[in-house]
C-alpha cells in the first residue's frame, strides 16, 4: 500500500478523505440503488410468471439486465459527483 501511495504522490494524485456527510450521501445513494434493483427484479418476476413464450422471456430478461445496468450507472455517477464535492 505504501508503494501505491508513493506512486500516486509521484503522479500528483492527492487523496482527499471523505467527510461524514459525504459517506452518508454515498451510502444513501447505494441503498436507493439496491432498493430500485430489488423492485425491478420483483416486477420482472411477476411480469414473467405468466409468460410461456421463450422469446418474450428472453426479451424481458434483456430488459431487466438493461434496467439494472442503468440503475448501477446512475448510482456510480451520483457517488462520483459526491466524491468530487460537487
């Protein structure tokens, strides 16, 4: 770890510790993301419970994957914004 910190210092990268408010905001953003993912999964399972067409099932699975990725990307953007202090 010391070697990595030294390498970062040589590259001009400054480590800024997070404030308690930033930590709480990051935790909240992650909790919201996980809750929305759980909601999407529940809606997906209730939607696909009566679907017997494999093509429709595959389309619904693809939509769920896209929704989950979008939710995670949104959470990552929020965390990055919080970390940058904006």
